[in-house]
C-alpha cells in the first residue's frame, strides 16, 4: 500500500503540472469526435489562449499517421488566442482508440525544461 501511495504522490503532481503549463491554456484538452464511418475524414480543432506574460512560440505539433495538424507559426502574444486545427483520417485506423497530439513550445519552464503539452481526441466506429 505504501508503494502505491508513493507512486501516486509522484504521478499526481506531474499530471497537474502537465495540465497547467503556465504558457497556454486550452479550452479543452480532450475532444470526442463521436461516431466515425470507416473512410471518413473528420476536422476539429483545439483553441487556446496565451496566459503567460511572454510571447509563446509553438515549435512543433506531433501527430500519428492518421492525423494532420496545423498550428500558428508566428509568436503568440500574451492574451492572444489561437487554434490548432486537425484532420483525422479514419482510413489509417482499424479500431477505436485515444490519439494524442503533442504540442512542443520553444519556451522553457522556470526549471529550464522544454514545455510539452499533451492533447487527446477519440472516436468510435
């Protein structure tokens, strides 16, 4: 039991840290696409706001082979909003699953670490 508690004390703060990155805040970090017909392409997007007091630059958005995403290439000023639109191509998947979209910022946190934000979407056949 004490090992389980130790693991929880390690994982829970890192979960909240990932959710509160201090730079950009997303309206939602998980999107449910709902029922998707095999062969269908579905468009959606993640909306965000720069909640920091510095410019934010998204360096890269990483997705799987079933997803194509775009993101702002210019600096996002404090208080500005932006979007990460994406297209899911169901031809590339055989089963229902949760898929991550990883957002890498050029900004670094106060400990000197790169900022990575994990967004998710799912669907059903």
